[in-house]
């Protein structure tokens, strides 16, 4: 296929790493520049936005990294990885009630501190934590602040001591750790048993397709699956400029905001999606004093 610039929304299936998905997409599309917006563990499924071509320039400036998850859990068991796929290190009787869970969730909402799990990609001393863990070592880790915007109990089976949580959180939140912390707050142990990411960077799971579906679309020369680079930045307001201003702007020249629709805007360092009169996305612009300057061109 011809060069593609934009976003492909993949519904990642189990047993694929995020790197595996990128490699398959690179092969299927024939594109050299391919990246993704956030790692999803091999045993997790759900939304994985894959960036192609000029969209890879957005990797470090994506405005929305928030995620939504559905996570299954079970009390009464603990593993070294904090999920059901790890080595069991403790088992104990558990008789937690739904009412107790509801009472404990409040302390895990809002801005909280999390200790990254040993089986994670966080670097300590130039080495990934999971590398230490595989060597049987546990190293000191610093708690990190994350935000849990909402945390709701969807269901709970008291007999099986298992249930499902709905979580909307900031980037960097470990759902395994959230469940482990919930269990400890209730005086027991627990593990995550399944994880589905159903929203990432503003993209919902309903808009995603599997790698097999992508392969079929490419075989039929149907490129309608490609989302625009602009779609990454929809949380930013847009500003439409004249044809002459569009030409000046994409060539790196700042625009006098008095001569744009931003003439009454009071503020600084705000980013806008800059578009021409035909509705084409030109680039990102940023307010700097009395000027609208080029922030990032794609």
C-alpha cells in the first residue's frame, strides 16, 4: 500500500505483546515508521492505538493518555506478578462482602500513590524491574502518583470471592497494584484475573479491529480503517486561518493572533489544531504572546 500517516486502532488479543502488534502492522502495511501509544500486557486485551508515518511524531506529545479498563479479580490468593498468571505465593480463606468492597473503594479514588510491581517495565538503576524479578531479586522502588478518576464495582460473587471493577485512570496506573491494594485494605490478598482496556487516548474499543480484520481490509485494498493524525489531538480547540496564513504557517512563520479568529483570546502557551478554510489539518500551533507559532508539523 502507499505511504500511510495516521492511527490504526487495534483490538489486541491475548498472547500478543504490544511490540508483536507493531511488528505485524509494520509487515502488513509495509510502513517503516510504526509505534504505539502505550504498552498493554500480553495477557490483557483491548485498545492499542498504533501510529503510522508522520503520526509517530505525536508519541511524546499525545494530550490524552487516560485509560478505561474492566478488570476481573479474585480474593484469597496472591502471586508474585499480582495476577492469576504468576506463581502462587500465598492462599488464605476469604469472606469479603460486597458492602465491604464498596466501603474500601473510596480510599483508592482520586490522586493516590502506587508502588510499581516488581514485574513491570519501570527502570531502576538502568535495569527493568521485571529483569530483577526474574533473577529472584526485589529492589527498592519509589511510589508514584497516579489519578483514579472513577472506580466502580460492577459485580461481586461472594461465594467465589471474585468480581469485576470498572476503572478510569491516568497514564501509569497499574491495575494489578490497584487490586492488590484493595485486597490489603480489606485484610486479605487478591489477584487480577482478566483485564480489558476499552478506551485509550480517547479511542473506544468499538472502533478497534483485530489483526486478522486488518489483514482482510488490506487484502481488499480498503484503507478506511486509518484514522487521521488530527484525531489524536481532538481535545485541543481548532482555529481556521486564511489561505495566505496557512501557507505562511506551515512554512514556520508565526501569525499575528489579531489577524486570526483568536484575536479576543487572552492567554499563553495554549495549543490549537490549526486548519485551513477547506478544513484540512495543517499542524499544531501554540500561543506565544501576540503570536500563534508552529508547535508541531505532521
